[in-house]
């Protein structure tokens, strides 16, 4: 069973293992860049894709279901943030700390970046059950792995939950 991320009329389907890697490298990047409430909400959404906590083959989301903001400026800033997260991940930010080699991560990141780039946030139809609300945005950090975590959902970060966390 796999997982699917959708947006701009496209989809990115990955195996469970590829999804784990995708989430790991995105969490390394989003943890370095998040600073606003919306950015922490997006980090919380990524953290919620942790299959170790929610189950294998049960994750993925649609860009159209995210609350990108009310004004054109808010939507542009949110999209820019997601693109910056993807760009930082594509630069292999902290990948040297992973206990594994992610050979396909770059391909998945590039494909997802193309989806985000093509996506127009004005077309979004946000769903409350997809994108965490401001009160759910977490700003806690796992001291051991230096990534954001969601204590409201579970006690550990994606690397603590996983079999082989970075050091």
C-alpha cells in the first residue's frame, strides 16, 4: 500500500518507505525555516504524515485542501514558503545526519516542487480536517534531532518514531 500527495491536477504516489524518506527530508528543511504561524501549521501537517505514528499507507494530502490564506499576499507568501522548504530539501539540508542514503528522495522532491509551482492557491477549497488550525500549530522541537514535533499528537518527532533516526 502506498501514499499519495495531490495538487494542480497531478499526483505523487510513493511506497511507504519512499514516503518515510520524503517526510524525513522535508521535516529537516521545514524545521530550519518555519517562523510564522502558517509555517508552523504547514510543519504540523508534514509531521502528521508520520506513518510510524498514524499507520502505513494512510498518509498524503491535497494542496487544494490547505488553507493558504485569505489575501493574495498571504497565499503568495505561503506558497513561497513551501517552495523554499522544497528547495532547501533539494540542497540535501542535513541529509548527512540520516542513517541511510535516500537515493530517490531528490526525484520525489523535484516532482512535488513542480506540483507546488503549478498550483494556484486561489483555487484551494480548504478543509478543516486536512490543514491544522492555528491552535494546533506546534512550535516544539525535539532536542535530540533538532526538528519540530507535535506533542499535541504524540510525544516524539518523526525520527524518534522511525527505526533509524539521524544523530
